[in-house]
C-alpha cells in the first residue's frame, strides 16, 4: 500500500494510533494495544508490525527521557534474559506464516493479552480485598516465563504490554518506578527487534516515511501522557482500552 492509496480516514486512524503510542509510553500502557489494532486495520498485517516498531522506539526514547531516573535495574536484569528465546520463537513464527495467518495471529495474541489483563485486574482486586499491598517476591521461573511470553508477543504483534505490566505489578513497584523500569525495558527490547524485523522484511522505506509523518502526533500523545499521568482515573481508562482491544482483536480474527 502506497502513501497515495491511504485515504483520509486511514491517515486519521494512523495518527490516532501514533498518539496512543505516545500516551501508552508515558501514561497508560493499555493504550498501546489499541494502537496495534489501528495500524493493523489500515495496513497489511506484516507491514503494520514493521511500520509500528520505529514509532515504538521513538516513544521509548521519550519515555526514558521522562522517567529514566526511576528504573529498577535489578528487576531489569532479571527480565531481559528471558525475552531472547521469546524473540527467537517470534522470528521463526513470523517468517513461517503468510499475511492472513499473521493478521489472525495478531488478533489472537491481543485477545490473549486481554485475558492476561482481566486476570491481572481480578488478582489486584483480591489482594486489595485481603488487605495485601500487592508486593511480592516474583519467582525466577515466573520471571523467565513472562520474559518468553513478552518476547513472543512483542515480536509477533508488538503487544508485550500486558505481560510486562503484570510482572511489574506483581513486583509491587511504585508508579514512577514502574514507568521508568518499563521505559528502559521496552527501549532495549525494541532496539533488539529492529534488525530482526528488518531481516524479515517487515520494515520498508514506505513504512519509515509513514512513521516520519506520524512523529508529531506521537509526541502530542506523549506530552498528554506526562501531563495527566497523576490525574487520570487509570482504572476506567484501562477498562475502556481493554474493551476496545478485545472487540478490535475479534475483528482481526474474522
């Protein structure tokens, strides 16, 4: 699909997706899944993942600049090794399927991530009802398993957010430490993904031109996220993002 083939509605969807990428990076991570759906609705499935990745990298740089001093480096050291086998599995999968399977796979991964978010919200509610703080010592095997799941989800659908969010919530990080740790995690993982995606032919000159035109909406979304991160009702927003992602993911499966 060339630039001239994109309709005004398609550009509007891409711009909204870019804004949501920025907002997800600096405020509510659940918005990122909606951005994945917006790109997959406009572009061919394989092309959509390649076009979205450089924008995610831009958002990662913005997020790191905003929250870099709040990262938990010990947790990052535990999380990152498990991502590598997940990325390798994702590379094999993407290289083995056609666009139709890829599109449906994105939908399936997003639905699975929605399920993770539902379970995560219910678990957090139970902890609050029982008077718990939500802080726990996450077992090494759980860390590795979540790393593999995050690596596969991010390589196939740019959708590792719910898995990473679940892990960081289980670890009981305060909000700013949560955002700083997530920012560095995604910056490293997405930087590793760039040459892998290029090698698979997912990143094209056409996609990079689209990305360049969407940087401004992304920055607007990121700025909005920084401004409202301490003021929004995050629970309500995540419920809405979860519902929209679930409906859109079902559409990708059809």
